[in-house]
C-alpha cells in the first residue's frame, strides 16, 4: 500500500510541469517587432521602456503611463510606484495578465478590457489612446516582448 501511495505521489510530481505548462499564460508574440518599434513612437509621449538598471530601451521619459518594461506576462496594475486607477488595479486582482490577446484587447479599447476583466460595466481606464489596427497592436506586443527581461528557459517554454 505504501508503494502505491509513493508511486502516485511521484507520478503527480512528474505531471506538475505539464499541468503548469497547460495552465500558464501563453506569451507567444505573433506580430512583427520591427514594425512595433515604429508603432511605439505613438506611445512614447506617455510610456517609457526602462530596464532595472535605469537604461531607457525605448521611448523618452514618458511618465504619464507606467513603464512598459516587462509588461509581457505582467499582471495589470502592478508596476511599483505607479499610481493606477482603482479599476485597473481591480482588473489585475481579477486575474488580468498581459498575454498577447489581453494586451491587444487592452490597447485597442482600454475601457472595455478593464470592464470585461472586472465584470464592472462602469469601470474605467486612464489610458485614452487606442490602437486602431489589430496587427499594429500585435506588433507593439512583439516589440515590447523583444525588450522584456530575460526569462529562464523553463518559464519561456511553459508560457509562464
């Protein structure tokens, strides 16, 4: 009986990475990062991409919006020292994580994306700019992913 219990526990441990892999966010980017770099020019009046060492990777010193370094895979409303609106924070608390689909939906209609995430039809987003074309939004995501902090291989492969 002990052998069966130990075997079962061992099997569950072996299955854990596969389970995590199938349930983590898919951070695949389907857009064109080079086109996204060009499209980011519209974003830089409010946003910057600045790494942990303080090096500006894209943009200027836009501080109206949060730093977009590491936005790929980030939970909404979690950049330290940035003053988000309550609804954006609530969207993150409800599980809004920026994979490609969520990012595209957000930049194309921030208010609707926050409302969907929170389930609150009155929720608002402070971001007023909207990307008009889905391909451009995907390109922006690919560009921001190209500037993301290095993820260890296991996390990258599992989409976490």
